[in-house]
C-alpha cells in the first residue's frame, strides 16, 4: 500500500508536514513562501512555491481564483515533482490535504486533483479538507461550498473535517488546529498502517481502495481507544467509534455505502462473538450493507484501538449547513448588488448629456489663437512661431 500526501495551502501543508513526521511521503505546495519556510519535517526540495509571478510569494488572501490560477500556471512543476517522487512504483492513493475556506487550497486543490486523475488513472485521489468555522463568515463559507461542488465531481472521496466540532473543546484556536491536525494524521496513519499487515483477518490495499472509491461522496474516519483492562464490552467500544464524538463530521451514518473497521489489541480481548455482534449491527445499519474488517491481535498490546472508515455518505448536517449558508450568502450578495444597480439607475435617470446642455461645437469654434493665448506668457518662442506661420 503506497500513499502520497500532497498538502496545498497553509492548512494543507501543515497537515502534510505531520504526515512527513510519521514517515509518509509528503509534498507541500503553497503560494506563500513564508508558510513553506515555516514547515518542519518536509525536506526543502519537496516544498513547491506556486504562482510566484502572480503573487510574489505572498499567498492569495483567501481568493480562490488566484489560487486556481497559481496552480494552473505551475502545474507542470508540481506534476514533474510528483513524477520524480513516484518513480516506477504505483501509488495507490493520493491524499490531498487542504483548508476549504482559504484561497490556495480551495482554488488549487481541484486543479491538482484533476491533473492527478488524468495522469494516474489507476490511483485514487482522496481529498482531505478542513471545513471553515461558522464565525469565519461569508468568504470561507462560499469558498468551501463551491470547492465541495468541484471536488465531488473529481475526487473519489472527500474526507471532510469539520473544524466546528473542535470548538466545543474550549482550546484557543491555534491549539485546537494543532490538535485536530495531529489527530487527523494519527487516524489516517493508523488506518494505513493496518493495511497489508499480517493479522487474523486482514485488510489489503484493494479493500481500502474499494471503500474509498465512492463517486466523490463524503467519508469520515472514526476512532475509539481504551485500556485493555478497562474494556467491559468490545462491542460497545466498536460502536463508539461510529458515534458522533468519534467522527469529525456530523453525518448520518445510515446513509453510508461502505464501512471498514480495524481492531487492534491483546488477543484475549478480540473475541469473535463481541466483534461480530457489533459488525452485524453496523452492516444492517448502513445503506450499502458492506463492512470490511481487519483484526490484529497483538500479545504485547495493553490497549484496544478501533479505527473505522465510513464512505459514500451523502447526508451530513455539517455539509448541508455550509452549502445552504453559502447559497444564502450568495443570494443576499447578488440581491444587494442588484439593488445597488437599480438605485444607481433610478438616481441617474433623467440626467441630460453634455449635448443637451451645450451648443454643438462648429468648425472654427475652437481657435488656435485662444489656445496659444492660454499658454503661459513666459513661453515666447511658441508665440513667435505662431506669428510667423
Ligand atoms: N484543521 C485546520 N484548519 C485550518 C488550519 N489552518 C487554517 N485552517 C482552516 O482553513 C481555512 C484557511 O485555509 P488556509 O490553508 O489558511 O488558506 P490557504 O489555502 O493557504 O490560502 P490563502 O491563505 O488564502 O493563500 C480556514 O477556513 C481555517 O479555518 C489548520 O492548521 N488546521
Ligand atoms: Mg495561506
């Protein structure tokens, strides 16, 4: 199983940087030189500045049109770098990490996703994006809604992380960002780490690809963990990973097409009866009725860890709210614009043109004489010239 992580924009490159810390192959792409310099783990030769001729390396200030143009202009540079990292061995999944609300990530990610799909048709492109906070207001919300629309037509799945779910923890925002970035990486990394690994019943790359090849719909990763000696019911722990507090997106899990559950822990705890009870329940609950499973008994383990992936989700409060709010904002903006135009037209209506007020000039009306007289009298040469002619 080979994954390549490509971060776009500040949020995306910060997340990609953490993937690099835990030894994933990662690439950082941004319009801001300062933000690229700030990364800690991705080596400098894997940091690509795009759109320099457009922005001077200073970011695009939440304008996705500029983000899109920057990516278009420097796409050959980015694709060459991707090609040189990949070499001759296929990549199973490209994970594109970004923030839905900014300019570089929102504008650039769909352009890159499309190019990757075209160049690597056998690889999956999975978008992993952070949804803006409600308080961020009109621009990030509109950027997010339009980018959701675009990516849903290109990407295989969109793993959306709702930043609003973090606010509830009461951390200050940069700490909250750090924490969510860290846990997103932890979850995806633990899921990938369990693919193609020997176990009781194992998951392989094709299972994961099957689950994530879900026609541009949403996916979410759930997680639950407990100390082995405190687990009263493994079945309960598995179900907990699917509940709202385990997921990063408010989603109706019944609308999911596929699920995948990986359980890792001491062998005496991974009892078939408990596991099948929970998995049967989930299989019946989701619409697609397909749950892939992997069990990884490990005698050295003191904790039980459950990582779940739900995909093919079309019903999500988090997403609906963004789309509906964006439509409302856009409608309000367009109405305001129309109103301003009507007001302007009404106010200016009935004004005459110059022709209505002034007599039309006739030939000879404007006499050169007058023009020269108006010129500063301290310029005698010109006057002399005039008199001679
Ligand atoms: N989860 C998470 N969200 C973030 C983080 N940084 C920014 N965001 C969110 O991402 C959006 C802003 O995206 P950025 O990545 O900062 O913007 P950008 O893509 O670099 O684009 P420009 O700055 O406009 O050039 C906002 O909606 C933020 O809420 C982060 O570290 N973690
Ligand atoms: Mg930025």
